[in-house]
C-alpha cells in the first residue's frame, strides 16, 4: 500500500531557531556563540536583581534559565547555562554575589546553580516537542524546571551543607515557592505569546 496519504510530520523548531535560522556550519557557529553570549549576559543581569536572604538570595535567574531553555531548545539552552557557570568559575562576577570564582559553586547556592543545567535541558526538550506553543503545557514544563532547581538546591543544603532536612526546607525551598509560581506563569505566558506573533508573520 502507498504511504502517500499519510501526513508528514512537521519539525518543530525552538523560538531562537525561528527568529534566527542558520544555513551553513559557519553561520551556525557564529549564531550559537552570539546566542550563548546573550543568554549568559541576561543570566548575569537577572542574578544582580536579587533579594538577599540568609543562605540563598532570591533572584530572577530561574525565570531566565527556563525561558532560555524554552527559547533555545535543550542543546543550546544547556550549553548556555554551562557557559554561564564556566564564566563564574573563571572568576567573572556573573553570580548574585559581587565576585565570581568557585565559592558560589561550592557554597550554599551550588545545588541551585547545577540544577539550572538540568532544568534548561528538560524545559528545552519539552519545548522542542511543541510545549512552547501552549501556555498550560509550557507552565507544566517550566514547573518541572523549577522543581528540579529547588530539589537540587534543597538536596545540597540538606546533605552537602549538612543543614538538615527541616532547615534546608525552611531556608532553601519555602521562601521561593510563591515567587517560582509567579515566574512560571510569566515565562509560560511570554514565550507562547511571542511565538504567536511570529506565526502571524
């Protein structure tokens, strides 16, 4: 039997690929370098907008991490977060603290920072499967991302920093739940809205 009548699956590209497609390996490399630099710059700015708390400051970073994952896809999104952590490890002042270096990657914030990578990968993977077109689905995808970040931060505080489960919850999770929901809603609304604008064009 002929398969001519079967529908052809249309590939779904993340937002960045729609805005800036590449046609050659050279243009693809330049595009990736520029997008990674833009993403790390946005992460740095989001880290500096913070509310100091005893162990872990409240920042806009999780919103930017998840938007990067949704907009870039899992490969470029994950690479951007790794590049951001590498910049900090090399001493650039990209984290919420005024200085860079290894201290934030080994101190109370370490779990959250490493959780950023996994969160961007998961959100980006789901986004590449069309979840970025739907506000409810992207809210769920970003919810998974926030859960990963908070779980990684909680685990590191409780066991890596030896604060214990109760204290790690009180200082590392409870203060961030409401803000995470707000950031989730904001990110899940903005990305599909931007996609709809592009689709109309």
